[in-house]
C-alpha cells in the first residue's frame, strides 16, 4: 500500500480519477466515480465572491487535468459565484464533463438557507443556471430540498416540464428519505440522490441500500466530515499512518469500496488537497481493511 501511495505522491501528473472506476448516471452519462464539489470556492459561509478567484480557477482546471468528469454545484453557492467560476475556468466544456447542479434554496446571507419550491421560482433558477453555466441543457438537475410548504407534485411537475422542453437531461433529489424518493419516483424518473454520508455519519444507509438496488447514483456530501475520527492521534489517523496515506484518502477509499453507486464529491479550495484527494482513487482496500475502517466509524 505504501509503495503505491508514495508513487502517486511523487508522480502527480499520472494521477487520475479514472482509477476510482466509473458509473453511468441515468444509464447514459458515464462519469469517473470520484468527482469534485465546488461549495468551498465562494466566500465564507458559501456567500459572496471567492477570496482568491485566480486560485479557484486553478483548482477547477486541475480537476479536469486529474480526470475528474463530475463537478457538483448549485445556484445557491454564492449565489451563482461557483457557476461563474466554473464557466470562466472550463467553458467550452469537454464532452465527457458532467456538471450537476441544484435548485430550491434561497439565500439571505452567509450560512443562511431557506427552501423554496414554488414552480415559478424553480423555473427561474433553472433558467439562470443555464445562463450562468453557459449551457443549453443541464446534465443533472437536483432538487436541493423538498419544500414542505409546496406539493411535491408541483415541485417535480415543473422540473419534469422543463425536462420535456429539453432544458434538463436528468433529475435528482437531495436530502431525502426512502419514502420521499419512492413518492418522487411516481412523478418523475429520479437518477440520483445526494445526502450527507461519510465514515462517521451513516444515517442515510437505508437510502444508499435502496439506491444501490435500483442503480441510482448516491452522491454523498461532506464525504470527508470524519470529525474526531481523523484528529491527530485519533483512530482513523492511526490507521492512515500505518498505510502511509492521509486520513482523507482512507475516508474516500472507504466510500468508494462501500458501494458501486457512491460518487464522492470532496470539495476543496486547494490544489494540493485536490491532488491528495484524487490519490485516494488508487487505494484498494482489502476486506479486512474495509472492515477495520467500518468498525472505527461505528
């Protein structure tokens, strides 16, 4: 294990997210399973402009150099700051690049998020996503949250209408239960779900199991939120030291091993951290190593 990881650290140009394997979202959008989330690129509290736009551009361009083909964003990141950075860095987009975005949140300031699922608002935000990203069709549009004040039929109905208009290719959901996903499936074809899930937080296990059984992409947000497990001298840190890897790399390797439908999207505003994350794609955990990490998380 050490020799493999060390080789990757010394030969960054040979790194590739392709080593994480592939998954076809909606059966027709193939991506490398290890993707990238842009939530850390706007200002503090995911609000306002990037503190270092030139660095953000470098990070985004490095993602494609590393073979990442799935980038996750949302209109509410900034708002629209992340979309503008993506367009500046990567437009015109490579044919194999899939950009997933989300609508359904309003922003009132740093770290403030209020769901709004009124059909006219969702339509407006989809149109703005198209404009800011510079595309004619959104590859994967996810409802950021189901608004409890608006009928699900109205929320998804508007998105399905825009899908029929050719403005959305595939639809997904974020932070839902199995029952909510099943209710949504009666109204639309759902190809992805995006819930918080990582080595230390596994409350979405039932949703993951349902997604795997139905070949639905499971996109875990905060995949590296391992908290006390990864602190200096903590259990994950100790295992990582034995492997000659970082705790973050092991956390990502565990996710990739956990299920073939998991598409981790670790975010960072650092090229070095991005390189480190992508190196996790090459780590092949044995059954015993996977069991050990699973037990640590529990």
